[in-house]
């Protein structure tokens, strides 16, 4: 009798588990989309404004040691990047908390900068990204931490060619 009860309970709970898995997949897709929209906004040109636009009020900007969006906004804006400068990135993976309030993405970035002497090929730097996202009261996702290290330039392209990455990179140099 106990086994029959356990089996019936398991079957009764199966739709809840499946809905939760579908919800989790939807949350991951939302985070990937938020990261892609953030990157697309940066590509439009005003990097500082884009970072502020996608930052949560209680976010931490490690590069600027700013403990909030208001503190970051109060800092003098950096000068515009030189002609030929391009910051691009894309997420390769996302995950979210079961309650849908926090999530993260990781991926990679590519910085293209003009040659130092104005001659030759552009300089390309690669690195990893990590963004921690927080669901806002309006349902949108805003980052509370965004950062990532530049890494060994020789190993990064090798890593990005791995066949077991969750998504395929498209910004390879």
C-alpha cells in the first residue's frame, strides 16, 4: 500500500516538476536576452550610458568602485573611446534561482582597439564576462555585478572553439 501511495504521489507531482523545469528554462532565456540587449545597447556607442541603463539601483560597479547606480552616475563620465574602438560580448550560459529573483550569465568579450601607432592591424583583447542579474519590481532584469577578467590571449580562442560550450561563440577574431 505504501508503494502504491508513493507512486501515485510521484505521478501527481510530475506536472509540477515539469512546469518548474519549463519556468527555469524561460528564466534562463530571459537572462540570455537581457544580456544580449545590454550588449546591443553598448554597441550603439554610449558605453557609460548603457552600463547605467542596465544597472540595478543597488548594483556594484567593481571597475569604478561604485556601490550603487546613483554613485556611478555621479562620477565624471570617461572620455569617449577612440575611433575604431569596439566593445562586444555575448553570453554563452545563464542560470537563475528557483524563485526567479536572481540569475547570472557568463560568456566572453572582445575589445577591438586601433593600433597604438595608427598603423597596422587593430589590437584585439578577449576575456570572460560574468554578470549577476536581479529581477526588478517591474519584472525587468538589471545587473547588480558586471565584470570579467582579460585572460591569456592564446588560450581564449582555443577555449571558445570547444565543442562542449553551452552556446556557440560568434565574435571570434
